[in-house]
C-alpha cells in the first residue's frame, strides 16, 4: 500500500481536526511535555535530536491531495511534529505542503511553536479562505517557557506571529495546551483575546505540574472568562470529563 501522509487520527487526537498530516519525523524544539516520543515509541533524545523530513513526503502528499479532493474535513499540519522547526527554513517542505493543499481545495489548520518562521508563508494563507493559523502558547513567563520548551521560539515571537496573521486577515487560534500554570493561562487569554479567533484548552496529562492544580476549579474559571469575552473556544475532554 502506498504511504499516506494525510490520515485520520484516532482517539482524542481528533479533537484538533478530523484529518492530520505530518511532514517531518521528530522535532528540534525539545519540549519537556511533548507526548509524541511516547506515542511513537521513540527515545526522547532521538525524537528531539534527529528531526528529518519523511521520505518522499511531498510525492506522497501530492497523491493524497488528489485523493482527498472534495473532503471537507480539516487537516491539521502538524500533529506529531512542528511544521516550522528550524529545518523547515532550509527545506521548505511545509510551504510546498500548503501549496499542495491549496491546489486541491482542501481545508487545513496549522499548529506551530515556530513563531516568526511561519510568517514566511502568510502570503499563501492570506489569499486562501479555507485555512487557519494556530500557535501553542501556554506561558506568559519566558523563564518557564525556557525550562519546559527548551528550544522553541520565545513567547514574544509566537505572539508577534499571531498578531501579524490577524492583521493580514488570517483566521487565528491558540492551543492553550497543556496548561501547566493556570494563572499564566488565564493571563494569556486576557492579553491575546482581541487577536485570537478560537481557543483550545487542555490540561497537562503526562506529568505533574510545578504545583498542585484544582483542574475542576480551573475549568470553571476559564470557561467563565471565555464566555464573558464572547470567545469561540473548545475545552478538551481532558478537562470536561473530570468529575
């Protein structure tokens, strides 16, 4: 069977999008909370230390693009990696991925911590109305980001990318997952809500936060704040299923 790049994620992965596409293996950002090494049964040091493009990924994606024409499900770029890690700026695989998706009239959403690296491709996103641009931002304190997201671009860098996308008319969203410090998560909403079109909120699942968290209390507060702002949002099952 031919290798497929676009696939239907299973389980709770579907809370982000009905379909997904990962054009790289591994990720150089080295986030301490990353679920992907465990999910893919990769050693963390290999996953973060040796990222690479998937073999013949664009050739397979071109076939997938034609195969999925007419499918209205949104495609997440990317789920188990980051489309704008440093290697992308040399290889341009994500840019070509976007072009292929647009050529086939497919709906897609980008999720990245790549910050200003992603602005290179805003010319493509701004001229296409079936795409969204999202960034994972979970801290306001750079010192915490430096510890949990060791090699990812700064918080300020990611916020600037969101602002630029919003200014160019690109539909924006923020993945507030995993929430590690509830106070910082709530502060982010207050700061960014004028330029964020949608929020996804989920708790830290694979390890303990720096201090104990009343997750049910957080769910109540974050929902109240988002409602008061008239925000469009999705609270993930990691929070909604808590009793």
